[in-house]
C-alpha cells in the first residue's frame, strides 16, 4: 500500500472514530450492523462486537474483584500488625530488664507469619565499629531501613536464610544506642516503599525506655 493510501486510511479511521464518539446512538439506530460486526480474537479467531464488549466487562469485573481481594488481604495484615504492635508496646512499658524485652520481641515476631528473626543489639564503644558500615550505608536520617542487604552487611546480623530486613537505629542525644533488626525469609516482605509509621513509633518508644532497662 502506497504512502498516500495509508494516510487516507488513517484519516478515514479518525473520522469514523470521531463520528461514533459524537453519535453514541448510531448502533441503536443500526442494530443489524452491530450484529454483523466481527472483531479478531487471539483464541477464538473472531467474535461479535457484543461478545467482545461482554468479555471486556467480565475482565473489568475480575480485575475489580482481584483488587478487592488484595485490599482485604492488606487490611487483615494491617489489623494483625496493629494488634501485635499494641501488645508489644504495652509489654515494653512493663518490662524491667533486657530479658523481658527480648521475650516480648520474640513473642511479637511469632505473631507475624512472614517475620522469622530479630536482633536487638546494644552498642558499646568497641562493638559499634562492627556495624559502622551497615549504619552509614543503610540508615538515613529517619533511622529506618527496609529492603535487602548485601552479603557483608547480612552476615553481621542474620544467617543466610534471611532475605529482607527492617532496621531501626535507636539514638540518644544523636549517639547510636542500639540497633533493632527484623528479618524475613521472603525477598519482598520488607521493601523500601513500605510505610514506616510503626517502626518509627517503635524507635521512639525504645529511645525512651532502653536506657532504663537493667542489663540482665
């Protein structure tokens, strides 16, 4: 097909498209034309326009149902997290020593099906050097990181079965006091674009309470 004919076809298609958009009643006045139209279909060869419209409607309904299912799943997860976090918060305020804090954190991750490990590391002047690369590379001004670690960063916190982490840096007077880390065996459980509200609130609580716990 020559260039002028191609251009004519394009213009004609645009004219027909504009006309049908301006006259939505056209097929109501021409029902015999609507019934005779056939559209190409990957699986079925060709289908009527009505069949294609019904199929598209079913696809939209299915997509909406999938969205509703996904949102309901997220809502259940958020409810579960909220309840578990509330319990953890109460236990942290009641704790007298680090052993009780550790037990509360263990209970918290056991209520989270996709969280499989945690670490609460209190720093002293000698130990912090071990984690300095991790702190400087992964923890921004907010003191929270979600995502994956490289091999060198990973091995100072968790064994190789942990694939994504949530890190919370706890500071006192701008000085690193402790590092709280949660680990998941799933690559995508902790992701950088996740909401950090609960983790930031947990950081605030531990910043207040951690210095007052007995070391036992």
